[in-house]
C-alpha cells in the first residue's frame, strides 16, 4: 500500500550523488521541455469550421466518433496516471517522477485540445458517450482505471507492469497510434480539417515520449524482477481482443462503405502491427542487462521524438 511519508531523511539533489542527468527519463524530460510546450488554444480552427459546414452528415458523424473516442481516452489517461506517479515517487525514482510530471501536463493539454475542437468546430454540446462501444468501455471504463488504481494498495513490480502495459502499450501504443493513423489518413485524403491534424501531430510527438517511457519502465521491471515477464505477456494477450474490438466496432457502426476511403482491414492490420512491435520489443528485454535497457531507452526515445 502507498502510505503517506511523514518525514524525509535526506534529499537526492543535495546528497553526495545528486540525481542522474543521463537517466533516460531525464533525457525525456529535456525533450518534453523542448517539444512539449505548445498551446492548444493557439491552434487555428477557422478552416476546420468552414470544412465542417461542407462535410456530409456521414462524414461529420465518423469524424465526431473518432474525436469522441480521443476525448474520453485523453480524459481517462489524465485521470488515471496519478497512482503511477505516486508509486514511482515513493520508490525514490526522482528522475522518472520529474518526467511523469511533464507526462501528466501533456495529457491535460490533449484533453483541452480535443474539447476545444468539439466546442468550436463540431458544436457538439450533447452527450457523446453513445460512441463508446463495448470494447472501448472494457478498456477505458474498466481495465485502465482498475489497473492504475490498484497501485494505491499494491505498488508491487507486477502491479506496475500490469498498469504500464494497459496504459502505455495498449491505450497509447496500439489504440492511440491507430486512432492517429486513421484520422490522418481520413483527413489527408479528403484535404480537410488542417487545424485538427496540426494538433494531432503535436499530440503524437508527446505520445512518442510517453510510449518510450513505458517501454523503458517495463523493460527495467522485466530485467529487475524475473516474475514480471509472465505478467506482461499475459496482460498483452488479455487486452489484444478488446483493443482490436475497438477498431472493429468503429467500422461495424456504419452500413456499407465508410467515408474518407477508410477500410477495416487496413486499420486492423495497422493496430495488430503496433501490438506486435510492442510485444517483440518487451520480449527482447528478457535477454538484456539493465545497462543495455538504459542505453536502448535513449536511442528509442531519440528516434521517436524526431
């Protein structure tokens, strides 16, 4: 259980060792300061507002569905991240906690951006929860809050692994990235919604750091605790069916051909490829040393944040 700290015995930054500026999380923190400082309120939606008026009813509905899934997803990850931040802080991992403060701030900006789009472009002031399908609810209403909030009473390495797989590997690494891909492809093909796609591009840059941290955290846990790999493997396999179900249920909501040239097979294939990439990367950690994990984390984050 995470218990309150009543007394500090020392502080890392005034101890003999200080904190590690070369830690992968500190490098991610530097990137967050350089690349994560963008203002959702500064995105120009004027062309998006014109585009929205010219779109067909079906095109609007599909766009609104995609945005509503993003919106609730961003809110859920913002709400549910705190137990992980608290767990990392209680373990005295200052470098990781510092990055996670930027992580949470960025998720909050994503919430603001999506809600601004719904208000100012789509004029969607009604309840949008009917777009949240059964598989979506399984992940965002149930599995994400359950696994993260479990850390409040069980901050063990296996509980941390289950939480990070759910958050970083499935929600961000599979569903969010597939959603970005679908949205970019839809609106690029139709030459629509430039403000929205600009915001998505900035969000993707933030999410690259979040996923890189998740890969680092899980790889570290796998190396440090032999029992963690089995938990990671089981959690990945448990969540892949509802993750694929989210994609399938988006398409099954519409009879006939989807607008924007979107096809179910394309996006199921993309989602499964993202899942396979995450799984294989974590599986390799079983045969790596902690030193290798730290070095690879730097390389992974550097490539993903360009």
